[in-house]
C-alpha cells in the first residue's frame, strides 16, 4: 500500500525519529512504512492520519 508519509514528514522538517516519537513507534517502523516494506496496524494508521490531520484514505493510497 502506497502512502504519503515521507512527503508529509519532510514538509514539516521532521526526522523519522521525530515522527516515530510522536506516533509511539520505533524509527525503524517509520522507515519500513515509508519504504512500503510494512503496512501499519490500524491503531498506528489512525494515529498517523490524526497527526497529519488527514483521513486514512488520504494518507494511504490503494496501489492497484
């Protein structure tokens, strides 16, 4: 599943570690989500969407 997390994070000049701390996950988890190696759990997806003030479907894009 594609996502906009890296772009949104960069717009705010946050590091992966900054975002990870705000969401309550590890930096490695953020890296894996950004590089499409890992899809987040629903609770993490909701926290990310809330942090960026977006709906989940605006943050995560169907790659089909």
